[in-house]
C-alpha cells in the first residue's frame, strides 16, 4: 500500500515536470478529482471518521441513496460528541478536537480509497526534483495529521481499512463492526471497538438456542466478513459446547441472482426438522429471505434467531410481519441518548452547514426538493421551505448505534487526555511530546481507558481491543399485544437471562416450536446414533428382557428379574406356586378327596367284616397293604399342590413313588402267587413255596424296601430343598414372566422316582397276562389283569401329555394336574375293580358272604387242569361256573 501512494506522488511530480506549472501536488490532486468528498472540522488534534452516509451504488456507481439512520444519525453523533468534548473544561482542556469525516458508501473498496486521506501526512514525499516555471520549489500544502479513526460501520469495511491504518500505526475504534476476525490482535493490533465482537453475539445465540430446547438448526449468512465470521463463530462455539448440530450452513451471495432466495428456502426445507434458523445477514437479505418464506407458504414454519444487524429494526420486516412473528433478535445493550435527540431535532439547514450531506438528508427526510441555481424543480415534488423540523414534520427515532459512536469518540478523547496528562503535565495545549502523537503509545492509552459511557455503562477494552459483551434480547410479537413490535425478553452479560414466560410464537403460542433432528426417545428406548450427525438418532426399543441402562445401551435384566413397564430398570419377577383355589388344583383335589373317602370306606368295611369269608378270601394282609398304597397315592395330590418347603419336598420324594410302589408290589405278589400255584399244579401236586400270607407280606415289603432305600439314598446325596425356577415360565413377553417356587425335582428325577413303580406295574401286567387262563373260581387274577391293563393305558396317555407341555407357559399347572389326576385314576381303577365288588357283596348281599367247602391243593390243581382242557377244546365255551374256594390254609 505504501508503494501505491509513492507512485501516486511520483506521477504528480512527472506531471509537474511536463507541464512546468507552479501547482503544488495537493492542488493538482484536488483538481484531478481524487480529493475525498468529506467534512473537515478544524482542531488541534484531528480524528478521522468513517460512516456509511450513502448506500452502495449500482454497477459502475460507487454511492447510492442516502442512509438516514445508519449514515446521518451516526455521523451527527460524532459531531455531537466532538461538541460535547470541546465544551468540557475537564476533558482535554485547552485542546480542540477536529475531524475529517468520510463517506464509505457501504462499500469496502471505496472506503479503502477514501481512507488514504488519513495517511497522507505520514507519507514521505520526495519533491527535490520538482520546480515551478520560475525555478522556485512548489508550495505544497501539508495535509492534516489524523491521530485516530472512528469507524467503520461494516466489518468488511473495517477490515479493509484496518489493514492500511496498522501500517501507519493509526489507532482505530469502531462503533459497529462486530466480526470475530477483528479480535485477532496479531493482524489487527491497532483496531479496537466499543461494541462486543460477534463471538460474544454467537455465544449469546448458542445460549438462546439451548434455552429453547433446540439441538438442530440451520445457519444463513450474507457473503462477507460480518455474515461469514458470525456464522463461523456460532458453529465453532456450538461445536465446543456440544449438543448442537448444524443441519445446513447456507450463504447469500453478494449479488444474488433472481430466484436465489427461493432456492435458499427450498434448501432449508430439505431439513425441515431444523425449524430454527440462525441468521447473520444485512437488512436487505433478511427482508428478501422473509419474502421468499412467505411466498413458499411457510409462514410460521421457521423461527429466526437474528444477529444485531436485524436487532430491533422495522425495515427488514416491513410487510413481512407475519413471517417474522416470534423471531428472536439480539442487540448490544444500549440506551437512547436524550442529549443527542435534543441536538439532532434542532438541526436545520441554517445551523448545520458543516454537514455537507445534510441538505440531501433534508430532502429525503421531508420528501421535498431544495432549489439550486440552474436546476429546474420537478413538478411532482414539493419545494423545501427550510422551516421544516425533524420529529415535528417527519418521523424520528434515534438509531441504535448512536450511543456507541459517542462512546468511541469519548474513548479516543479519554485516551488523549490521559496521554496529555502523562506527557504534558501542566502544559496548556499540545506539547512537543504529543506533536506528532505516537500511534502505538496512543493505542496503549486507549486499551487502558475505563469510564462510564453515554448510557452509564462502563467503557473499557480487553487485551484484543474488544468491549465486554452486553446484549438485550428482543422478540418480535404480534398476538396478545396492543401494538405489534419488538419486546425485550432477556439479557446476556457473560450468561443468559431469558424470561421464557414473556415469549410467544406464531399464532400467540407460548410453546417454543421444536427444532430437533430427532425427538427424545421414550423411556425404555435407546438411541442408535446416525453416523456423522451427533444430534440425529433412531430410537430402538429395549425388547425382551432388556432394560435401558443409559440413553445408548440396553442390558438384559438379571435372571431373577424382569424389566419395569417403561423398561428403565428391572424389578423382581413375581413368585408363583399352584394355589388351592386354582382350577388346576380343584379337580385333582376333588378326585383325591373322593378317592380317600372311598378308600377309607373300603378299609372300614374290611375291618368291620374282617372275619367274613370274602375278606379272608381276598387275602386280608395284602389287601390292607394294597389299600395303604392306594391311600398314599391319593394323599400325594395334596403334597403336590401344597406350598413347597423342605418338609413338603421330602414327603413328595418319599410318597410320590411309595404309594404306587406299595400298590403294585402287593398286586405283583398276588399275581405271582396265583401264577406259581397253577404252574406248579401242572407239574406236580406239591404246592409251591412262599405262598403263605406271611411269605407274601415279606415278599411285598422286600419289593417296597427297594423304593424306600433308593429314596433315602437320594436324600443323602441331594437333601430336599426348594428352588425358584425362573426359566420355566419366561415367555417372550416379560410381563408374563414368573418365578415358580417348587421342589428341586426335575422332570427326569420325577420320572426316575416313578420308574421303579412302573417296572412293578409292567411286571404285574405280564403276570396278569400269563394268568389270564385261570378260572374265575380262583382268586383275583382277572380283576388284577383288567386293573393293570387300564392302568397301563392311563400312564401311556400320561407320558405325551406330561412331556408334550414342557414348552407351555402353563407347564407347571398342566404337569402337576396331569400327574395327580393320572395317579388318582390309577388308584381309583385298582380300588374300583379289586374292592368295590367285594364291598358291594358284603354290604348288599350278605347271603353270599358264606363259607364254601374247602378243597385240597390236589383238587384245586385238578379243577384247574380240567378247566384248561375244556378251554382248549372250545374257545367259545365259558370257564366252569362252579366257584371253588381254594384252601388258604396251605
């Protein structure tokens, strides 16, 4: 940049040599039209000023229409501050501050050209070879020296200008530039600002987003330093804070093409869940975004969080209020300066001639036209009278950055004052040590200032030249308010204070709209994250016996527990057992009670008629043993249904097989005795051994002892105890899971317990089959045979039912009921076929219960042999009908 300026002056020298005219270089520059159009105020010390007095012009034209608020209001605020300082006897006494104020025309490149004025005095110009026509050296007017610059407004302009000013060590204080990039003390070491940087603004916006419960938003930025830096800061802070994801980050071009904003809205709708839109954009871009959203019929869909470029301005939302409803915006904390209002509303064409743009402002503000010599007045515009008054004849509202312009000028003044106190103690006016003012030393004084500004808040700078972050938070509200407009809903000073109760959104709703990629999972659901997008996930139910350990993990409950209804933890599995009132227990108990009553009736009858022929002929001793076994079979039903305990489990083991063992051992002994008698009779007349009642009892008890010994060995190896079986009743639906309190007897051990009885039953059945040819007149062979056939059928039916229900959820009930009913039926068959006919005869036909003549064993054998021969000759002939009473005394 320094080379460019030197070349400029070299060109001037060349012109002078060629023309030979006595013009100073400054005058030539002015005549060539390169002198900036500026305001010059004389003073002992001159400050520079950069303001966007005009908007950006169309292609090929640097400046456009005048900007009343951002331009004239802010520029007049600097003039007002200079007046206040120069009239203050305590601040810079006897020193007058002057100014050179330039128009940036809202364009960074144009502002750079204009700002070269500030560095003219610092450029070393070699004029030794320049002579006027008379041979004398030219008279070159020395430009004023600018010690510091107030401005600029836009961050892009400040960045461009700061790169030049730092080369010449000219401090710069901005009143509106908030780009985080300007906080880089290595690149912009001579830049300071009285407004907080966008990094604070971005932090505020991140805090607002989190307070609204959002975690998925889009960003929208105007192309340029302000918009892009603001969004970059927002993304960086949100990434560091965590829990916030950016759906899309879109940029608005500097020169948008037709339909560009429609495309932006369409792209935002690609992630329609991201209803929150963070917008760092200029006023024109904000307005066109709102127009495009309204055009797409998306009023109320998006909720905008706007930066300070939106603030509390009405211009971006004009005619788009319904789209902007609910928008949250922020603005550096500020106050309206009453002194400036009084100053500005009294400005007129007569008393404000120092402002060269005031006439243009006057025409625009009052919609009139001033007459100028040689210029014809348009017929459609009224003539300005000069008697118009601001605020009386036009609307007026103090621009939001006026306070910061005043504070920036005062910060420079306080720095110069402190510098003067240190370098020129007791000296009136500017002393030699401050002529010229050393820029780097002034910068140190600027960073050291600390005073109450125009709004009563402290003005100070950190090591990067940034002001502390203080923001007001606004929301544009339409419903439930007397007049639609911006309402203060909170503040931010290092932390957020947001009044959620004061907020309202589209349609007057008090509930903030959701802006999340994925809604929170329900209790009992885990998050399955979407790769690369930490705020997006799918919710998966913790199924089966899983519960939600944390938001990302499902774990299986311990074996004795099941998940709670909402699957956020585990709860003990209910313990069940077969209850007496259960339908599965009522039927077996009913059968057992009937069986016990019938058995007791038979026993009582036999005892009562113990010496009668029928009782003696049936084998009293074995009959009582067999009836005992039948009684125990019925009794086991109660033990199978009773609540399991160590004692109950012990009796289950003992009696489950013992009752059947006693019954079938007695019947086996009977059938074996009959079979041996008739087999022996075929060979000889000598009776077989061990057919006496005593021998029969011994044989029976020997057979029973095998079962008893086996059970007691089982007691010794595995003592009886209870268990809770959680696996047996563990269906896919955990709500149906139950722990079953039962004895420690597996299906296999139960069958093993009955296996010996089954062997006795099968053996007895074999003997019954072999003894089927015995005549009816001999004993109970055929009733025992029918009993065993029926019993076998019952137990053959029992096996598939018992084992076929092993996977059923009703397994415990079915198996217990099947087992007890099968045992009761087998006992009932034995009781009914062997003893009920005898009881019937004893009670209802006592005349048949008489003593028959006795026969010798030889007679019995002969009768049996004769019966066998007759049956051989004719298969259809019945056995002899003569009842023969065997001799039981043998």
